[in-house]
C-alpha cells in the first residue's frame, strides 16, 4: 500500500488538488459539534490572559487511516499502526505540561490504558456474591492509575477526537490546525498517524458492496494529496511540526526522512523501522541526527519517554527563537 519509494517522483500537491479532496470528501458527522469543542479547548489557551509561554498545545495523531473501497463500506485498505506511540507520547506531553488534542484511530491504544490486558473488562474485574463488582488484585494498581490519571487529564488538558477513514482524518487535522493558528509557535504537531498514500475519490467509489465472481478486480487508486506541506504553509505556519517516517528497509530510511524534512519543511522527522520502532528512533533535523533509544536496563521503559523529553526541549528553544 505504501509505495514510499515512489513518492518523490510525484509533483508537489497543488491547491486545486487539496480543494478538490476536501470538496469531494463526505462531510464529518457531527462536524459542527467537533468544531465547537476544538475551538473551546484551544480558545482557552489562546487568550492573552493566561501565562503565555507555558500554555503549549500539541496535536498528537495516532493510528492508521483507512481507505474505503465502497461508499457503504464493507471493504477497506488499512495502514499499519497500533497507536501505542501516540498514546504513550500523549501521556508524556501531558506530564510535561502540554494540553493535548489526541487525534486517534477508533479502536487503537489509548493514553493510560496501554498496560491493561487485551480484554480489560473480563480480565481486570470480578463479580463477588453474584452482585458486587471488584477489581482483581493482580490488576488493582494498573486500573487505579489508568482511571485516576486519565480522569485528571480529560478534566482539563486532553481532548480526544476519533477517526477511521482518511477523509475523516484529514478534515479533522485541518479543523484542528486552523484552530491552533492563534497559538503561534506554542502549537506543536506530532504526526505519528500512519496516513494512506493512495485513496479512492469518493465520487468515483462504488456505492454498494463490490460483487465477487466477476474475475480479477481492477481498481485505480489516486495519490493522496500531501497535506504536510499545506499544514506548514497555510494551516499553521508558525507551529513546530514533527512528522514520522516509517520504512521496513533500513538502507533507505534516513534518506527518505531527510527528503521529507526538506520537502515538507518539517522541524523534525522521526525515522523508525518497523521491527525496531519500540527500541530506537532517529530524530532527523537540519542541525543533525539524534539517536533516541529505550533504556533497556529499566524494565518497562519506553522510547517515547526520552523522545518527548528531546522534543519538549527543542520546542521550547523554538518558542524562544521566534
Ligand atoms: C510512524 O512511523 C509511527 O512511529 C508508527 C508507530 C506508526 C510506526 P505504533 O502505532 O507504531 O506504535 O504501532 N508513523 C508514521 C507512519 C507513516 O505512514 N508515515 C508516512 C511515511 O512514512 C508519512 S505521513 O511516508
């Protein structure tokens, strides 16, 4: 699906392509309500009355987007991402004092719930005497932490917005980015979601389930408009922007990350390889590359902790420099 080797051969995304993508996308369900919630959340942090420098907001994107093959969708193409990176990073950004807009794929990992078993309801809870629900002793601490930290976060500083398709994701990203403009350099984009490179335009998509038994299926996928440059240029030009580059071939990873940095004018590109992504990432910047590793001597330590530490530091310098 991600024919990453090919994308450099495509022309720059034009404004017309961007407009046509949004014009033909099915509108967001509850779009007005989502806009109201985002503007309310960001508006509180834009006001000059609040302590400016400490009022930083990050949009963390997480999970993969789908490309539906039918309007009444039965089949779709998916991009790999468990959402672990986004969920863990959200926790560290909150800890560092950021407000977080967590734009996530429905059904993927959630902040504070990463360590719960796969089937938390059935594995964490017990029913005593046929009526009282209790937490299984082996999971009490995890459940307590998940509930209390999550509750504290959503009370003030965490706004969660779910997506499934590439149409929903890009409309939400645009909505959030335009709202975050008022934050200037205090806005940070941490784009860890795995976004489809190809899609079927809504108007050329079959309405009903594609029928089988008619021989091979021929399908033409369009190149998805590259919204990273639009985000940088038009939506939130003063924001600090970090994108991710995923490859399975380490030989081309750094080259691809370097060209994404230049092409989309990112402030950082986090390069990772599929199999080692939980142990190591390489942060590619104009002033050089930084290898960030999980501390293997500490059980349970993850790579997101030192990664977010580095990013918070660089973002602060960026705020001071503009
Ligand atoms: C990433 O590279 C993320 O780090 C992962 C995280 C998806 C690998 P998990 O969710 O994994 O913890 O399981 N995200 C970006 C992937 C991507 O598709 N990037 C595009 C590309 O590489 C640019 S938007 O071309």
